C-alpha cells in the first residue's frame, strides 16, 4: 500500500516545484478560504486520484480540485481564482471528451459540483430544480420518485447534468421533447466576479442564451430549473442483428439504414428512435418507440423496417424505469460509460437535407478499413443531424454507433440558444481543428454574439478552456523569425 501511495505522489506533473509565485500565492489563499468543502491541491496524494479523467488521452494537471457544498462556497472559490488570474472550470460528471472539466490544459482550478446534486420537483408546477453536480442517474430517479416525471437526456447514467445541460443533451426522448438544454427555464449561476445571480428568458436573457450551449465559458451553473414531462406509460424496444463480410457490404447496410431513418414515415413519428451499432463483423440495429408493443408492431414504420432489412424483429414492452435501464445497457455496451480509457474522438453531424451520399459512405468505410491504426484505440463520433454516433477502433475491433435524432430538436431556431448544431455539420476535439474553424463549428452564427456576452460577464476570461468562447482570439504571439536551412527567415 505504501509503495502504491508513494507511486501516486510521484505521478508526472503532480509536484509543486514548477509553480509560479502567483500560482503558489493562489494555493495559499485557497487554504485560508475556510470553506467547508474539501480542497485538494497539486502535490497531495488524493489530488492524483481526483484528477483521473474519463478520457485518459487528455490528462491536464489542474492546480487544485475543490468540492464546495453550496453556491456561496463556489463564489468564494471563483473570487480567489479571479484575483490571481487562475482559469476556472466546473466539473459535474467529468465526462468531457477532452477533459475540459479539468481545465483542458495545466494550471486551472477545478470546482467539482458533486456535493450539489439534489433533485427537487415542485408538486404544483412540475418544474424540477436540480443541483449542477447531479448525475443523470440521480436525475432519472429523482424525477421519477417525485411524481413520475422526466426530461429528455442522454443514456449514460454517469454523465453530469452540468456538462449535459450546458452543452446540449441528446437522448431517446429528444425527438419528442428536444435537448436537455431546451428544458431549462431558469438557472442559478456564479459569475467571474463571484456574484450569485439568476437567469431566465427575462432576467439576464443574454446570459440565459449563452449558458445554454456555451456554459463553461460564462459561469458555473449551481442549479438548473427544468420543465418536466410525465413519463411515458410504456416504451417498446426493438432489435435485430445483421452480419457482413467486407467493408463494402458494411457501407451498403449503413446506407440502407440512413435511407430508412431519413424517410418521411420516420421523420413524422417523433416517438420512434433508432440506433445502429457496428462492430467488426456484426451490426445491431435497435431502438424504441414510446407506447405499447402492439402499437409499434402495427405501425407503418415497423413494416417498413422489416421490409428494408428483410428480417424478423424482436420487440419487448417495458415500463419507464425498465426502458431507461435498457438504454443504459446499450450505452454501457457501446461506450463503456463508467470506464476511463484513452480515446481519440471525432464527430460529424449532417443535415437531413444533405445526407451522406452512397459514394461518401463507401469512401468513409474504405478509409476506416485501410487507415485504422492496428495498435491504437480510437473513436469517431458521427452524427447525421438525425443520427448521433461513435466509431471506436480497438486492437481487435471497430465500433460505430449511429443514433436517430432530429424531431423536436430541429424545431428551435438556431439562434434561440448558443447551441447551434440542431441542423448543421461539425467536427470536435482539440487540437486537430484549426483555430479559425472550431468556433464556427460549435456555435455557428451565434459566435459573434457570444463574444460580446463574454466581454460583459467574464471580461478577464476566468472561465476558460482550450475551446472556450474567445480562446481562438488569444493565440500566443507569432515569433517574428523562424529558422529555415539554418538561416533566420522573417515570418510574414
Ligand atoms: C460515456 C459517455 C456517454 C455519453 N452519452 C451521451 C448521450 O447519450 N447524449 C449526449 O447528448 N451526450 C452524451 N455524452 C456527452 C456528454 O453529454 C458531454 O460530454 C457532457 O458535457 C458531459 O457532462 P459532464 O457534466 O459529465 O462533464 P464535465 O466534464 O463535468 O463537464 C463538461 C464541460 O461542461 C462544463 N460544466 C460542467 N458543469 C457545469 C456547470 N454546472 N456550469 C457550467 N459549466 C459546466 C465543464 O467545465 C466542462 O467544460 C456522453 C459522454 C460520454 C463520455
């Protein structure tokens, strides 16, 4: 045990030796803050455990991780960080693909909201107030236990509501009810100067816009209030498997699935969703429809699905909690939601009006077939507006998941929230996207507006990560000269 602990304390980058005087002063100031929540500083043994990211490929080393118990303590921490110009990122479920809740690069203060995880449903308005650190599992159960309510959200129970509801939040109910962030009616937020304020569509409406899609750049949402819905009385799951031999056959099945999910009968039924999982030899197509089994089996969609793939389809009817559990199993199978593993990820959203052409799909699978590194694990997230998915390459396997989206998500205008991927194309993950491109890809035409709101609420850029609002404008100055053929050349 002693050896294990001493190994942990020697982990690379976990020492205090390289700190600047300002960073050391900041850490001293944290110690004198007298908050009741835990403070774990760089160099301590517990710190090394607290900074293990979900994606082991992105391992920034923050200066400290703090665990405030309430908004007041969050505010105290933010004020100290702002005073010493230390970047701050909140952490909710810690499932950021690029470890932005650890700051995304060394030297941040991480404010972990795990202790602020209550779920309270108002029994008159059926609105739910949820702490910024609640995990989706706590959200599902809390809403169900207090009146059989729900909101649309993703299927991984360990994901946090903080990242989910400020970034997007897509799940099996999204075609019916929209994104998680579309359910937000009010937020309590701690700003860069430590102010604790409320925001909704009338109060600080610019902040309300910005936090729904670009939250990590503007403040720490300590609680969300959501509009909720009654849970569906029954949900029917369906699934079937296909096998394929070559990547060309695989491409053809994917094209068939894309044709099916983009057909008008699917587009017109928002209670239906579909997921395609592709491994190196098997394709599993599955999903659910809100409502009883007999309704699904009698539907035009079902007949058309059977005809398109020429298969028998297994169905089973579940109550709400059974359905959530079933989706969770799908998530765990697809992505190992609770595991920390090194991943490379890439995402692609394509408009329904501009689907991938057969040629593109074939070229994509050809590329995957010939270029997948044999010794690495890598992930591509692919989404076709109506679909959302992951491709995972492991030493023995390749994995892709496509998920039918659209529906209610696409009803909201692109400028109704900062989130702009309701009907657009995007790629994510630093540092592979040129600095000029990612702001547009994340936020589209909303970006100039977000830059203005940033100036107003966080002029000193306290809330930042490598892809936060304004980060593209803060490039290190270009050196005046470079060396070419051993001679200095002017950089123009
Ligand atoms: C295994 C897995 C499964 C997933 N499944 C789905 C899915 O089904 N549907 C879907 O839409 N997405 C899914 N995602 C993506 C997920 O929704 C996002 O990665 C989300 O941002 C994670 O939220 P988090 O709180 O767990 O992450 P964190 O790492 O804690 O936070 C992510 C970002 O949000 C910021 N943030 C966190 N809390 C707050 C807050 N309270 N106020 C302001 N900013 C905050 C952080 O600083 C960070 O920049 C999945 C991700 C993983 C890893």
